[in-house]
C-alpha cells in the first residue's frame, strides 16, 4: 500500500519511515515543514498517516477528504475547532483517530473502564503520565483516553470531573474526581499509570512503551484496515476488534 506521512521529519515520522517497507508499505510522500520535505502528496497515495502538529491537521485532513483517502490521525492536542475539521472530513472518508496506537494501551483502556465500574467511587482515580522533554502538549492524548475510560466505567461526565494537576489550597478531594498529572523529562517514550486508591488498598495499572515502534506499527495496521472502509470516525479499538 502506498502512503503519505505527515510529520515525516519528526520522531514518529522517522519511525514510520523505518518500519513501513518491512510491513509492506511504500512511502510515496513525506510531508513536513522541515527543509527538503514535501508539502503535499501526489495521485498515487492510497492513505495518509499523520503524526505532526495539531495546527497542521485541519488543512491536511481536508485535502485527504477531497482526494478520498483514508486518514490515520496520531497527532494529539487538537483544539475544539481543529477537531471539528476532523469530524467534517470523517463525513467523506474513513478517519482512524487515537491518542495511542499501541496494543497495550488500548487493552489498558478496556481494563481501566472495567476496573472503574467494578470498584466504584469508593476508589479515587488518579492518572500519572510521563513523557520525554520534547513533548509539546499536556496531558497526553493517552492520559485523556484513560481518564475518559475511567469516567465511562464510573458513569460520570469526564468534562465535569477532570482535574489537571493540583496547586495551592485545593481543599479535600471530592469522590468522583478524576485527576491527571503530567511529568516531563529525558527521553521517556511514554509511561501511564492509572491508580485506584481505596481506604484499605490501592490498585495500579501501568503501561510503559519501550519504543515508538509500538505506535508506528499500530498506525500502519490502522491505515491498511481503513482502506476501502466507509466514511466515519474509527478508533484503534475498532481496528483491534475490542
Ligand atoms: N497517537 C499515538 O500513538 C502517538 C504516539 C506518539 C506521538 N503522538 C503524537 O504525534 C505528534 C508528533 O509526535 P513526535 O514525537 O513525532 O513529534 P515531533 O515534534 O518529533 O514531530 C512532529 C513533526 O511535525 C512537523 N510539523 C509541524 N508543523 C507541521 C505542518 N504544519 N505541516 C507538516 N509538518 C509539520 C514538525 O516539523 C516535526 O517534524 C504529537 O502530537 C504527539 O503527541 C501520538
């Protein structure tokens, strides 16, 4: 399958390029604002994989919709306006969008929802994510996925119950709150821990990505899966079948 990579000069773009041939893909366009890269793709591309920057997404996804190409979106930190552009494009093309393309994190999402449903509000949910010092957005898209899974398990409204870090005189922690904490440093690829803290015991579910290849391989599997599907928004869980 012939693909275009958006954000081709970046950490994820370079990983996609490195593993694509071994997975049966040919990279026909390398889109990036860095010197020496392309600004668009030609007619031979059969799908687009985007790991770039949130501001780049609306124009790229609209171009893919015009060309009728499946779009795999890994870029995180989209504003509500930018997200609207993605939703608009998904009326014309299949768009797979996930804050994390690894098998492990998608399984962790399922486990988080189940654990939250089983434990209920007697267990306080706190999520801790750690990433390398170059990451530009916080919290991570993965932490948001996991927080939404916990909210779904608890039957709560994520928008109302989410808290991002704490500082100053915060008062007592209310039940039902879902807190996310972001750590940045060094070269950490991506660690996420979901904690369920009760009066007598504590459960911690942790995923640690050891290589960006886990995300790149998942994204390539997703673009192959999306080819020929009807228009709509899909997640990595749709691709994995759970
Ligand atoms: N969903 C996942 O599984 C997953 C995994 C890792 C990273 N990410 C996300 O993917 C994105 C990229 O991550 P990264 O670590 O590769 O970042 P990076 O900074 O190394 O690479 C981003 C690339 O995008 C390019 N870029 C910026 N603006 C552009 C534009 N307007 N048009 C084209 N290219 C543009 C940059 O020049 C850079 O080369 C981030 O949003 C990150 O959070 C998602």
